C-alpha cells in the first residue's frame, strides 16, 4: 500500500520560467539565513566553490531525512562545497520542526528561510530539488537527492564528469479537495469514466492522496488519486469502526504484483503508471451512511479478478488498554477538536475511536495492527507529545493517561484478498 505522496507541491504558486543549465546566476544577497554569523549570504561569495541549493519544506519527509546526509557532506568538504537548504517557509515554521523532531537535534546547517528570490530563479513542482551552481557561478545541474553524493561533489570540484541525472519534472496539476474531480481541469476524458462513479487510470502529475469528505453523520464524497488496487480494496473494506491498514491485509492471490508494490521513488512511479487508479464516489444524503458498502460493491464490479473478504484470525497485535481504574482521559467538555501529525496527537472532547484510527495510520509500518480493547465510550481529552511512529516514545506518552499498547495475540478481522474462483 502506498503511504507517501510521489509528488510534493513546493509553494502552491504557478510555475514560472527560470534559469536553465549553463545560465549565469545573478549576484543575489539572500537574507534570513539561519545558523550563519551575518544572517545573510551573497552568492558572489561562493564563486570558485561549488554551491548546491537544496529546496525543501517542513512537510517533505524525504527532505528532512536527507539533512543528516547534507550536514555530513558540508563538514566533509569544509567550505570547498556548500549545500544550502532553502525554504519559502518562515523561521517560525522551521523552528517548530526542529523543536519537535529529535533526529534533527545537533544539525545546525545554514538555512535560507522566507525565500522568494531563489524560488523565482529556480521554480519547481517536486521536492527534494537540488540546483548545482559551479565555480563560475553557472547552473551546472538540476537533480534529485540520489545524485547528491560525495563522489559526484568531488568530481564536480575536480572538473571531472559526475554521474548527474538531470531531474525531469511533470508539472503538478492544481487539485482542489473541495471540488469533485470531474469539475477540475485534470485531463479526465469521458472515455476513462466507468459505471456511475468516476474511475480512471493513472493521471500523470497528480499527487497520490485520499479524501473522505463528510456531511453531517454520513459521507458525501470519497476520492482516491493514483492509488493501487490493494489500497482501494482496503478503504472499501474499512468502516467508521474498522480501519484496514497494510498490516491487516493478507494477500493470497497467486500474482500479487498488480495489487501493490514495495518499490519506491522512480521505480514505484513507473509501476504505478501501469497499476494505479483514480476513483471517486459521490453520494446523495440518503445513501451517505452506506458509502463503504457501495464502494465494496463497485470494487467487485471493477476488479472481478479478485475476491476480498474479512476473516477473523489470531494475529500478533498492539492492544490499546487501560492500565488502571483511574479515569485520566474523560473530557471536560468544549468544542470537539483534533490536531495531529507524526510528532503529536491532541484530542479535545472526541471519541477514543479517533485515537485508535490515528495510531493505526502512524504505526502501519509495523507488522502489528493496533486493536482497541479499552471499552471506553466517553469523549476524551488527551495530548500525546511524541514521535508517533516511534513505538517507545508513543508508549511513554500514553502511560501518563494510564493507557498502553501491549503486544499480544488476539482475534483480529483481517482483509483477505484472493483470486476470484
């Protein structure tokens, strides 16, 4: 099941023409540079050296993961080459990320924030995005992360031929989650629509994402863009009480290669072009409570070669349990609210079922699904401050509320996908 977007929107602005390979970069003064003695950088100061601009954003996980590598490379080349992270976001946004991400502690890279000038010179739609500026101040290459290596930097400094694969971008089409796909300029043609709802093949340049739009107590619209069949079936067999994540799926089909892929990056992109789908279901109010049931029926019609069903199996799981009789989570009232990301979850006057769903989402990289055995039905207030994907940190945060995730074998409803007979 695909968990990450393949394409990441950089600034949300229309793409402009910018500098190309071989162009001379103007002598700009870049203000608002964190972790720099003067707080600003002049591009002219890097003539005679190699400067690599690393365009990133706080929502781009691959960008953040790369900072440890970037920091090491900067230290290794000791001024002969400089990798400068650049973001359009504010210092406050960057400081917030650094304060919450433990893996970034100790990394003090010079970093341009609030940037517009460099983004105008080097417009882009996908992150990470690296611009190589050679010793003469000319654009030498525009690449992805894979090319940023010690070997390639050394070759560039020695006027040799580095193995730099130029980055080719497919401009992102603007997707508006408040509008149905058919009302947007996404290149959908009548010939690609099946049944009474919308289903198309892979649409180049459209980010992979899932939206379930609710209206009152029911579901108004379900939209998935560029998702594989396994992910479509997983959502169809989910419900308000049951979230089917990848660790709750058993594939018995003889050829699972059309259902999902373990590839990443460009290889996954190529696979998805042949095996990805966009699906949208829009429901009237009288059918809004039957959304998942309707979607299951449609999946059976659209992919008759597979048979999906739920089976109860004894599975090693992470069981959410209360560890005492003390009630430390009961809500004190107020407007229901949910805020969450991988560094924290805050619930106000909200069902514990919401926490269960969030934990399943953030822990689906584990083989153990999260099962709720608390039996708690009252609205709750809680604030978990931890890297939610880190089980040890998460358990520590849960224990302050006399909650814990205990690993044990329990009966679990599993989605079983087999070949149709």
